C-alpha cells in the first residue's frame, strides 16, 4: 500500500496554436494509504484528468504536466517503470469501451494478466475469483460488444480485481449500473478495501449510497484550481443531498385510452446470442409523450431501442406509424427516428464542437427554431466557450451534453435516449432535462428514455414502462 500525494500539480492540454491553457492549477492533496476516498466535482472540472495522471497514463498518452508532481508512496509516478506500475496501480475508465482490447470477457481478463506477466498457473484462479466476486460468471464467454453498458462496467471492474493492484482508481464506475447492482458493487469494493487493505479512489458525480463506505470526500472545484478534503460535518452535509429516494411514492399516470400509439409491438421477440431478452405479446409507445424505460442491466433495454432503430433483428411485429420497421428504408427511417447512443463518442462525426453543431443544424427538421435558441442552450449547458475545442478532448459530462444537444437539434419526430444522464453532475442533469422537455413540447416529439438515474425524472417523463422477466409493463411509480 502507498499514499497518493499530489503536490502543486498543474496540467495542460496544449492546443495546436501553441497555447497551454491549464486544466488543473496548483493542486495539492493526499489520498491516504488503505483508505476509501471519493472525488467529486462539476462536469469538466478535471477529475478524469487527475485520475489519469495518478495512474501514470498522463502525460505519457496526453497533455503536459507544467508544474508539480504526483507520488505513490515515496516514488514519483512518472519514475516508476511501466512494468512495475501495473502491479501497483490499476484504473478503470469512465468508458469501458476505451479499455477493452479482446473479444470476450474471459480473454479480456487473461490479456490484462498477461500484461502483468502473471504466471500461467495463476491466471485462471484469478479470473475465476474476479468473475465470481463481481457476480458475472455467467458472462464469462460472452462477446464484449454484445454486453449492455452496465455489464461492461462490471467486466471492467472484474479486470481491476483480477490484476490485484494495491491502489485502485475507478472513474464513474457505476454510471450505467442499475441501483441494486450499484449497491452490491460498492459493498464488494468496501470489503476488498477492508479485507485486502487496498487504497481505493473513486471519481463520481452521484454520491448516492457512498456515505456508509467512504473514509474521505474530496471536492475539485469547477475551474480545477482547488482540491479540498471536506471535514466530517461538511462531508455529511454534502452527502445528505444524495440520499437514495423512495421513488415508489412518486406517482405517474398510466397511458390514457385516448393516447395515440406511434410505436407498436405484437408478439415481439428479441434475442442476444442464444438468450431471449424480450417476449412481448403487445405494447405501445405513445405519440407526443416522454416514456421512461427501466430494468436491470442486461435485460434488453438497449436492444429494444436498437430494434426500433432497425439496428438489431427481431421476430414478430414492430411498427412505426403502422409501418413494419424492418421494411422501412433506412433513409426514410432516419428522418423519423434518432437513437442517442449510450457512448457519446460513437455519435460524433466531426472534429470540433462547432462542426458537430453545424452538421446537426444542416440536417435539422426545424433549423430556424434551433438557430434562434442555440446560443442560449450552449450557455445553459456551459458549452459556449468550448465551440473551438476538439470534441474528444471534452470531459465525459461535456461530451454527453454536446451529444444530447446535437441530437435534439435534429428534431426527428421520435427520439430514443440510451442512458442520456451518465457523467452529468446534478446541475447539468437538471439543465439537460429542462432543455429536453422544452424541445419535446415545442417540436411535438415522442421520446423514449432508458435510464438507471431516476432522481427528478418525475418532472420530465409522462409514463414509465418496466422491463422485467422478459416482459414490458407500464407502472404508476418511478420505482
């Protein structure tokens, strides 16, 4: 075990014109050895950047340390040989897709251990233990690209556990995980820290469920120039704002008989490999309404959105405006339905923020509406000063806000959102929901939203349909 020491650290992402604007400025903090520490702060404050510096990934693979240092124990991170560093510190990325190198779950774990030069005889016991610890042994031989976002995050966590590093860094590790799995994984991490004396540092916007586990709460401010350890009273006050709510008492009406269905399914069957995800006699999504779609990780929510978008095969009948989706020409369907991917990076087609927005305006159904309102939307989302930035240099939260905005600009009659709120701090979440609701009303859109984040959604959605036991059913509460 080793203490993580950040001393007078400044970090920059140099621009093409030679400028070196600082993302982090003169930060100092100590993350105690053997402790369970939580790092929070607004979207774009530099949390992920700091985690990558601590892991040794930066500045080797990006950016520039302009001042200060980070130490693991008495050694500078930058001076620890790479083959040794993998034994000491392991990091789970905010987006697991950026981390995976192999095709199946088992091979991914083995690959990580091979990079650590783990003796072959030790590999399979470590793989077995890690999969069992995270309770995903059933995913062992699954293709990684067939997994849900939450399942991928569990796999990434299993990789970290298999590596047995003394220091574990986790960047938004539960962003796509359902609430039950979130609580389970947090308890597993706490047990790992306690039983094996690991040093754990997690970066997260959502502080729900952490209060009973963490030892230290650190806050990075929005400008990246202040990193503070909160005292016990201040930490308790901050955590109190994230107490898990009883959403079962938040009432939502059931669809009315007068509602007009825009998407209908009859005897719909969805599969992934040899597994049946959905076996649905009848269900509808209703025009000019916002519907929340929930369910546990891996139950088929994203697959359903893909099927509606004609990106996944299905059996049975699936209609859009009374037309069989499988028979609608792709170009025509793109005029009617847009899918907002779970991974924002998969949606970007250009280099800069300005170019991305210009492309959306070019293809918008209502360009005049958005040209008039775009400056205000950008200001609300705190993207106005980032228009010349390369989209891939944005933080996870900034990428998500840009992705949602540019897809809203398309103004298609039907919008499907797959986990649109991951990576967003509380303020950004409220702003995004307000803009989504405004655009849906003004442009008379139908929205279906897959989300594990339920806080405040009663103000956004009209209906809630739950996917459970391979069946969709409308319910009256958010639970």
